């Protein structure tokens, strides 16, 4: 786990540069294992196994003996030194957007005198957190270290909102699972001046009164292509790192090759690799990384390196059926001589919910905790720098609520193809005949519903979510439910009435606050992207392989920004994401793709989740025998155990909701059994307040 941390204090100076904040007993506060980037009254540290090239600090001297202006960029950034200096000078004048326009995924921190600016990303994959501390403000790119610093209690209300409305920023607010630790929204920056804090956005705000000019589809797709190519190029041109293999190679083992022995030791392969699932997103990144032209030192200007082939990893789930077509597409793509194909086969030991007792403590709870072992087995066979296609669906696909945006712009004819596709997905039935009319009515209703009215309606319906929850939704039902400003999450049906009532109060409070200048489809799409980016960040922590870096270019700033420029009429069409990526590859000179490329694979994912739940049912029942979520008053253990057994027997229940409950309970247990702290020089030797945050007595709401 890697993070940066610093603070802005009121004191003018400290006697020791970089000594941290002095305590009454003369000791100072330091992050454990930290690398100081600069000191003074507003210090900054990098903590964790950062590579040398992932930390870049640029300093511009100020005339007249004034404090120098400094910029720290942490992560993979494709900007050159001169570009960093230009960006620093622009940020000194207040133009923060310049710091977010470089290829890669990184966090930028600017210090100008006593003013410190920390810039978050657009998707939310690299968030910024802050909390009041020692008369000033401490900030970090992880919430847990700040909770350690201030000994924060658990925020049970935030956990309830996270389970009830995971994709509603109005319910989640700027909170975290720790009281007092706040999150900077995506697309915003945190500005600190001698302890005071300000949060400001750096993206242009569109008008609701006048429709934005529609970009040309051809030029918009070209923008996505250029952004993806630059994102991949930024990773390929970065210095290579050999993985640190601590356990020695045991030598020849019958039935195991060198790659198998390396994966068993938990060490990645040196070089560049990528997922190759046969889907459109991972295949696009693998093909771009393997054949990106113009890299220095490569044969004929192609490939990942001189004589180097890209390692393409395909996961073969032997426990489930139905992925034969996807595996065959992966084999056809991997026939490219620039790819070295490795198939990782696994059975029941790699199903969801496997090995729940193992795994590290992550910064926050996320649904990816229950599938961490599944991903870890695949990534162990990967490379030191490994591309993953996560985020492509949320970045390129159109959220169903964007149909309302089209109606607001009077583009009704663009609704014909998506509603016809939903009717076709319903199959030949009487119900499918009414799907187009139902979807059109719901989209028109959302387009005419104000932000405040939509939230008040959702707040009124939320307390009954556990009594009138439907079964599994068909594609049309799911789209109809998504045509709203806010809707309950899949786990809301199992929350207690008290927990749902508290989340309803949060929504009612958000309804009376100033409304965001966003259309319903745009707002819902950004919320879904932020939710997925958070899950991706937690997955990287939960399935972390030593010396390995996961790269998700679809979540980079420049890719997200280019995708937002795509016309909504192009995004809402069926099969839009594979079509866009096919044109991206064609623009990069890649035309030969296997038949069926881009076909959806959600059915096999659901089958694996149900089989994993059935296989791990005894462990899950034991997990909810005396759950901490029940002690906090969020669930009733008996109800959840009954739902687990019913889902294992095949009853149509939303598996995503059960995964949310299991991952949150698992995270709570890892948190309360944790010992130690992220800091030295503090009185607390462990996070005492967290253990007391979940009281044995049920939590009740005050009227």
C-alpha cells in the first residue's frame, strides 16, 4: 500500500526542518517508514514501496528570497521535466487544470509559500482525504492513516449509506467510514493556507439551460484513441523494474515450469504484461501495448521493447461453464507474435468468497474484497507492470439515465435503438411489447423531475426498501430503476428500518442544499464511475502482489476527459463500447479482430458468484453468526443468514447486495483486530477508537 501524507499548520515555523509536529513530551509525529519530500511547517511524506521514478519533485526558486515554489508528482506521469515546470508556474497562478492534463495516473501537490494544493483525479481512483488536526489540517491519499492520526471513531451512518445507496453522492456526502475524515470529491482540489482549507473544482461546469455543442463523433473517437495511446505510452516509456523475489526458487518441480514456480512464490514476471480476457477493454490495451509504434529501441519501432513480447494473461475458471467463446477469442488474439500467452487455470479455490480468512486490511470496505483471491491468482502470473481494462464500461458506456439527457436536448430519435435493444433482451413475450413505451415514459419523467424533487422522492421510498424489494431485475427493469436521481442499492433490502431511516434523512438534507449543475444522466454516470474507481483502488490493495503495479488507463484523467466529449447519441447505442474501441484499434493500425469480439460476459460472472456463494456457504454463515454489522444496528443476522441460504439454493436474489454485506463485515473484523498504527510519536499504539466504534448494544436513532 502506497500513500502520501502531509499537513498545513498554523505555526509559522518549526525548529527542526521536517521534524513533524512536536508533542508536549518533546516527541515528534512521523509516518512509519516515510520518505520526506520536503519539510518546514507544511511537510510532505511518501509512505510505502514507491519506485524511485514514481516520485518527482520540481522546485522553482522565487525572487527576492521568498519561499520557493515546489511541485511533487507521485505515480506514473508521462510529463517531461519542462512540462512539470510549466505546470507548476501555471498552478502558482491558480490554473490547476494544467496539473491534470498529463498522461498517466498520479497525484500532484503544489506548495507556494504557506499555500498547499493537493489535486485529485477525475474518476476517484486517486482520492484525497483530509481531517482537522493539531489546529491545522492533515491530508493524505488514504483515509486509514488519518484515522490513526486523530484516533477516529467509526462512522456507522456512512457505512449505512454505503450499503443502502452506494452510487448516491447525496447520501455518502464527503464522509468516509471514519468520523472526521473527509474525502475531496473527484474533479476537485484541496487548498490549504496555514491550516484553513478550501475545496475547489478545476473542471468547467456545463450549463443546464443551454445544451452543450455536440462534438463530431469522428473527432471525439479520435480523441479517445489519442488519450488511450498516450496513456499506454506513458507506462511503456517508464523505467523498468525487476521484481524483488524474496523467497528463493526451489528448483525444478515436477509439472511446474519457471513461470509456475515464480507465481507460486508470489513474484510477478519482469517486464510489461496485460490481461487478455477476450473482451474489448483488456484486448484493446494488450494490443496497443504490444504494437504501439514509435517507441525508441524497439524492433522496427514496434513492440514493448527490443526483442520483448508482451505477457498476456488469461484466466480460465474451471469451476464454471460458458466462457469457451471468450477463451477462444483470447487465443486468437494471442496468436500475434508480439504476445506471449499464459493461461491461468483455477477451480473452486479461486471462486468468489474463497479464502476470506486471509488478506490485508484495506483503506475502506468495497465489494472487491470477496473476489480478491480470484484476482490475486491471476495477477501472480502477471508482469511487474500489468495493464487491466477496469473502468472501460463506466467510462465509455452510457448510463441509462442519459436517455433523460437526450430528451432534455430534444433528441428523441436517438432513443429508438436503445429501447428496441431492451425490448429484444426481454425476449418474445407480451411484456416486451410495452418496454419501449415504459422506458420512454420513465426517461421523460426523469427529464422533467428537478433534483430536489427526485431526492425527496427517493428519501420517501427508501425506508420501505427492505419490505418491497423485488427479485432479480431483467435488463429492462434495471434500466427503468436506473432512470432516477437516486435509487437504493442491492443491499438495502437487508438493512434494518433504523438504518434506512437514517440514510433517508441524509437524502432529505441533501435535497434542500444547492443543486449541482449537472443533468441527471451526467450526474448518475459520474457517481457510478466514482463508485467503480473506489472499488478498483481497494482491489489493488486487497490483491496486491509485491513489486507489481496495476495500470488501469481507462481511469486516467485524459481518457476520462476524452470519453466525456463523446456525443450522448453515440454512447447510448447498443454495443457502443466495442464499436468505439474497434475504431480506436483501427486508428492505431489494428484491424484483425476475432468474431464476437466485445460480446458481454456478465452471465458467466453471475454464475461464478452464485457457485462461489454455494461453495463458501459454511464460512459465510459463520461470518454472520455474530456480525459486527448487527452490533451496529445495520442488519439482523438471522435475516442475512436466511438470505445466504436462499441464494445458495438458487432463489433469485441480488448477489451484489450479499457481496456488499459480506465485504463490509469482513472489513470490520479485520479493522477491529488490527494492532499498531501508521505513526510514531503518538500516544495511541493501536486504533483504540475503532474497536469502540461498534458497540455491543444496538444503535438507535435520536428523533
